[in-house]
């Protein structure tokens, strides 16, 4: 059996009781931190919480899945992932590969950035459109998704790239979007566009700031992880929530 276990957003205390119990029941426990990183914890703290040794896997090892599925044919294997269990495409593919290999699978959900971002910003979760990742490479796909969401009045949650120990900041993401706007001139994301920056969601002291893109560029959001929200059409209650975040 293979279990994909979501362990939340910040530290070992972010794990649900069910996640802890399911992990402790495994014969082998792996973890991956390339889709999300637990900045408030360490591997040793997670091991102490669960009571078992944890082996960290590389991106290639998870995406291949060969070793994981080989072990899962005879033993209970757990894969710990930051946030919720199935938000990354890689984890969904692992479940599909397990089914093809005749390996039973189980999903244990965890606290997700999708719900946390909506809650911290005061924006209504059902009014979010497609989520987009903003990579370090100069790609225009994030701009296209924001434009598509705006056409139906939906908010856009932008997940910021993690690459080789580098973590994109809200400021970098805004600069990238403004660069695309300058080239395309489609009035999708301008200096006076409203945005919300969030840092360290799930931690004891998350940072949440709303303002124009130009205003947020001047803000210091501190340590990672960061996400950026581009609001769509606002309900009056959402407007009130964002006003509080502008102070």
C-alpha cells in the first residue's frame, strides 16, 4: 500500500491527528519537499512527531516512482508532502501508477494553501478561478490565466516557484507580471492593479498585505514561502477585508 499524506503548511504541529496516525502505521516513510517546504520544522522534528525514520526523496525519485511502488507492493509506504496530499500533479500521477501496478493507495488530506490563502486574505474561496504557478523562467502563461480569470470576475491564486534552494518572493512575481504587461499592453496587471501578498501561511505570524502592485513592490514580506493573489470582482465584504489589509 502507498499513502500520500498531507502534513500541512508550516511545522510538524500542522499535521492532523489522522495524518500522524497513518504515518506511524507505515513500514517505510518517505518525504518530498520540492513542491512545498515546511519552514517551521525539520526532518528530525517530523521523525520525533511520528516516531519513525523518514527518508527524503528528490524530485526525480518521486516522479519516477519506481522505488516507492516497488516497496509498496509488499509494505505500507507513506509519502509525506507539504500542504494537501493531492494538489501536485506528481502525487496524482503516483496514485495512477499505483493503480496500474495493482498497488492499493490511500489519501490523507492536510491543511492546504488553497484554503489558507482565501482565509487569510478575506476573499471568498468559491470565487477563485484557475490557480497558476509563476516560474523563474520568463513565461507568459501566468498572465494568460489571470486574464482568463478576470474575464469571469474570478480571483487568481499565484503559487511562486521553488527552484534549487531559491524561493520566489511576492516582489519578484509582481515584477515579472508587470514586465509581461509592459510588452503586451492588455491592461491585465498594471502598477495600479490590486493585489494581495501572503508570506508564511500557517505559521504563528503570517504576513498578509493588500495594495496596488506598485505599493506591494515596496513591502518586505520576509522569509518564504510566499504566494500572490490577484483579486477579481469583489463582493462588498471582500472589499472590507482588503481595506483592513492595506493598513
